[in-house]
C-alpha cells in the first residue's frame, strides 16, 4: 500500500505516527486494545505481524462481525463502510515479517 494511504489508515487505527486528520475521518482507537510495533494497549493480541497467521478473508469476516470468527470476543463491531473495510484490511495485511 502507498505510504500516504498507510499514514491515513494509521490515523484511524490510532497507533503509530498519528497524522492530523481531516474531519469525518473516524479515529477507531484500535490502539486502545492492540499493540503494533511496541505502541498501543495489550487488551487484544499484538497486531505487529497479524498477516503472518490471518488471511484476508478471515480479517474481513472478523471486522464485519468479530464474534463470527472469535466467539465471545470483546472487540467491537465497528461501523466501517466498504472503503474503510478495504483500506483497513489492506493495512492489516501489510503487517507481516519481511521475507
Ligand atoms: C475493546 C478492545 C478492542 C478494540 C477497540 C479493538 N480490538 Fe481487535 N481484538 C480485540 C480482542 C480481545 C481480540 C481477540 C479476539 C478476537 O479475535 O476477536 C481482537 C482481535 C483482533 C484481530 C485478530 C488478531 C489475531 O491475531 O487473531 C485483528 C486483526 C484486530 N483485532 C484488529 C483490530 C482493529 C484494526 C481495531 C480498530 C478498528 C481493533 N481491532 C479494535 C479487542 C479489541
């Protein structure tokens, strides 16, 4: 993904270098629960290398309804539109160990 898109999504996720956000962009505060490369909370799993063990399909299904893949999960079902879902998923898929 492009560096500009990555910075935008990092702003939503609220982990990493937080950029000044235009209005109407959600701040999803994923970082309240998740750590990415040393920043963020530890309520949920560390996402630094999440793409090493979760597929695109799993990640999308989980965002649409966390309970569907992870029964009993306390992760909220975020009201993401399709663009946000696609971009957030692309960002998750970029989080993997370099090969
Ligand atoms: C209230 C805490 C909370 C918030 C906020 C939250 N999550 Fe989660 N998340 C969890 C918990 C707990 C799990 C583990 C259970 C599950 O799979 O749902 C999880 C699991 C995940 C997983 C799967 C990780 C793995 O290795 O299996 C991903 C990806 C994820 N979250 C991304 C996000 C993103 C992106 C956001 C922001 C849009 C977010 N989460 C916001 C609590 C949270």
